């Protein structure tokens, strides 16, 4: 079982097998990362509430991808 670590925590290296080194994020960067994830989730949940289709599935996948790349920018 893996530990459940908050993504804005300085201990976020514990459960990541791919990225072996992290830098400590500033409070502003932590806030940016949290907002990106919160806004992405809000949009994803909105789409989830308006129906089900191949198009919406693709849109939700693209939201996840956009959040991932934006977070990667903040944490680089």
C-alpha cells in the first residue's frame, strides 16, 4: 500500500517512482498547483454532469492532460 501524500506537500517524493528528485516549491507555486488541479477538477465534474459521450470522454481526457502539463510547468 502506498502512502497518500498531498500533491502540494514537500514529502511528495515518497510515492513517485519516476521523478527521483524534487525541488521544494514556494508557497506561491503550491497555490498555483492547487488552483490548476481544483479548476481542472471543476471543469471535469461539470462535463461529467452534462452527459456521456465519446466527445465528452475525450474532453475529460484532455482536461487531465492539460492539468498534468501545467503542473509539470509549475514543478519543473
